[in-house]
C-alpha cells in the first residue's frame, strides 16, 4: 500500500535548476534509505543519489557537485536539488524508498527536460 509521489519536474534551459520532491505515504518507522533514479530514452534506469537514515549520501559521478539530495523534516520526504543542469540530465526521475528487510517502493516518475 506504500505509495511514492514525485513532483518538481519540468522544462529548463541548460544551466538552470530544478528541485524535485518525493513523498512516501507509507510508514516512516522502517525507512532505511531514500533515493533518486533516472531513466533516459534508450537507457537503463540508473542511480542518481541516495541518502540513508544516518544522513550519509552517495551520488553518481555524472551529477557530483551539481545535485544535492536531502531529507525533509518529515522522514518520509526526500528532495533532489539539481543545479547546472545539462541536456544529458534529461530523463524521467524516480523516487525510491528502501525499508528494513530490503523492501523497495517506487514512484511513477517525473519528467525533467533540459533544452534550449
């Protein structure tokens, strides 16, 4: 019954910024980590960033220094601040939640398009 909803995607010019938001309506008590994945046309889904309950983070090499993942005050929320966007960042971005025991939940995705 866990559901994740992403928002904040859209069309931006190269060099612009977007902030993605994700809300997991499920229980907050068993969340181990939350993250963002993306899938570009013709490519497999890839991990963009992850943040764990202790606050540690990891980023794909392609977004290091440009993207920042963070948790909201409510532990069932996660954000992805995307700066200096490039055309190659164009993809559908998916929110992911991992709960104790390895259970994964996914959102439906939000489109990010970087184009002039």
